[in-house]
């Protein structure tokens, strides 16, 4: 089976997560019937998708995933198939309902909750990312350079309305500098690797015998250094979304740098560019979260941006 992009039409049918959530249960029931599955327990649900264990007609286990239609998730099936050595197999796809039938990963424990020491977890993620570098990306996938230019343009359009708040958080100059650096990073046009796009430790699963697989890609083609920010930031993370908060509520840049060094060494990836991408992506998060009304999360992201800016300057 050749995987294809999910259909854009579904994005128009379900313009918001609430619209999709109202229909999700019916879509899941339809796909269980259509693919002759026996439904088991859900792994979890939310605004980005529903996944549940299922049994196929031949008795073999699998996972049914129905995704919320959004532009970043359109290429998920293509990404999984391209990362075949590092991801569960795609058994079936229905691009119209954004449904996938996937190989069941056992035990399937996420790296985020595996209880491993931070260094070991970072090395696992880094080595998996290095293995992913061997995958050949399809030319049809969107490019990181184009996506980041679009995100930077959107962020700049928000600056006037957010400037006072950004100044109050002490990050106005850092946000503007990070957006400028996006222009430099994309102009370098470094690399044509297949990127996961959301390489966080919740998307890295234990498949047994020391093997780990990645799920839920939002694939792009571009600079590998872009991909490691969620792994580095979220291993050992707390409510601020970054490790090692000090007594004054700030994040210890030296500990964050340790995570950077460990992960990039295991991934054989450029540490300086990884730190620059981390600052850039954090700055984008600050402005987006603020616009979306997630005030406390935006404040936490602003704290993280200050730490990443310090690491980038080291």
C-alpha cells in the first residue's frame, strides 16, 4: 500500500477542534465497522486525534488512529511510511476521514514517562533521530524553509498588538531577534533530511528489547537541527515546559545546555544550530500562545525563551 497525504477537504469540514470532536466518535465507529475491527481501550484523545487498541479480523492487534484534520498533520501517513525502519507500519489508510490502522507497538511506553534518567532518555532520542536521518524523504513533502518563513511572517504580524505584553515579560527584543534569526537559518538551506516535525518524548515509544519507534510525525524536509528542540526541552520537564527551574522561577541555562550537548552528540547534529532553532521555535510559541489566549503557557514560554537565548549565546 502506498500512503498518500490526507485530504484537504476534511480541514474545511472540521474548521475547529470542537467541530471535529463532535463528530469523532461517529468517525471512529464508522472505521471500526468498515475495517472489520473489534475496538478495545482508548490510548487517549484530545484536539489532535483519537487512538485506540483494536483487533483485526484475523485476530492480530493494531491501533486505530483518527486524526483532527489540520495542515501540519496532512502528511502523517507519508511520513510514517518514509520512516518505516523507525516507526510502526501503516496497515491501512483512509485519507478522507484522516484514519490510519497502525502496527501495535508493545509495550508502547512513551519515553516521556519511561522513568529513565535524563541522560539515558536524551541519548535514546538522539540515537533514534540519527537512525531517522537514513530515511529518504519524498520530494512531495513540504519544506521546512517555506513553513518557517510563513510562521515568522505570521508572528511578525502579531508583534504590534503583543509588544507591550512582550516588554512586560522581558522578551520583546529576544522575540524580534529570534524572528530575524529564522531568516538567517532558512537562508542557509542546510540539509535535505526527512524531519519528524514533532519529535517530543511523548512521540517516542518503547517497542521492546531496547528498541524505540517514533509516531505522530508532521514531516518536513530540511535542517536536522530543527527537530531536537522538543526532546531537549521536555525530557525532565515541569510545568514550564523545560527542566531545572531555579528558586526565582527562571530556568537554569547550564542544565538546559547539558541536555543540548547530550542529545546533539547522540544525534550527531550541530549543537549551535540546534540551540538557534530552539530559541526560534520558542519565540514562535510565545507569540502564538499569547494570541491564542493561553496566558500562563505564554508566560512559561517566555521564561523558556530567556533560557534558550542564554544557551544560544554561550
